[in-house]
C-alpha cells in the first residue's frame, strides 16, 4: 500500500477505534464494504481509492471476515500494531454485542413473520450495497482485456459451480501475476527507490551509532 495522507498519519488510537466502532454499528451484512469505503476514503480521507482497493483485495484473499481483515490492514497502515488492534476491536465489538443479544431473542421470535420481513428487507439492502460497491470498484480495477480473462472464469467456477475459492485462487493468481507483471522500467524505478531508501537508512544507523559511541566515551 502507498503511504497514507499526511493528516491520516496523526490519527489517534481513540479516533481509529471510534470510526471503526461506528462503521461496525451501522453496517449490515456484506454491505459493510460500502460503509468502509465511504468512511475511510471519502469522509475521513485516510485512504485513496487505490489504497482501499488494495486493502480490500488482501482482505478478500486472506482467511477470516473481509471487514475485519480490512480493519486490521488499515489500522496497521495508520498506527502499526496498536492501530490494528484498535481498529479490529472497534469493528467487531458492535456486531458481537448485537449478535449476542439477538441470539438470546432469536428462539423466541424466529417464527414471527414480521421479524422475517424485516430481515428480508435488510438482506435486500445489503445486496444492493454490495452491487453498488462492486460496480464502483470494478470500474477502476477492470481496465484491460486480461482482467476479463481472470474475472469471468472466477465468477463462473465460484458463483455458478460453487468451487472453493482456495483452488481457484491457486490457479488464477499465477496467471493474473503473469498478465500484470511490471515492465522493466517500473522495476528499475522501484529498485532505484529501494536503493536510495536503504542508503538513507544505513546513513541514519551510522549517525546513531556514532552518537552512542561518543556518549559512551569517558569524560576527561
């Protein structure tokens, strides 16, 4: 992921927790991705579209809930380990509380048709949110004809034939990497940036070591 905006680097842990707690409290079902995108990209401006898409892609392919994975990635990106913990706890705590309460009440009201109607409406809204986010993010990500070669088979084998995602990724990820491999110029620029970074890091370590050496010398 690219560096976060300058103002995002100064976000406090309490702010990180409160934002993810709010998202976790107002989001429903798969529509949580829409809420994450709205708050992290447009309201808080902690990420740009590309960074959010990268976090979503990693969260989608890693084990566990996508929303929790994204919260860990974003929290770590902004505030390290402490930020990852604050974001993950904030994201999962509202749902855990609500599900615990609903679990106690479910056996009593599960056959109530009004309750079923409410859940059906919430489910339909969540599907609509997922579709909206898919169209918005897909317009940015699917840019080349090679992307369609990856997307269509993935949709067919997972969505229609219900094949597990793991073997599908094992086959499609190497093909996608081959299609999207960086050009020689991009690789050269990346390695040049890394060389400059490591040179600056080595210089910094030398300065620190020199300071420690000077402070350790006995005074005459």
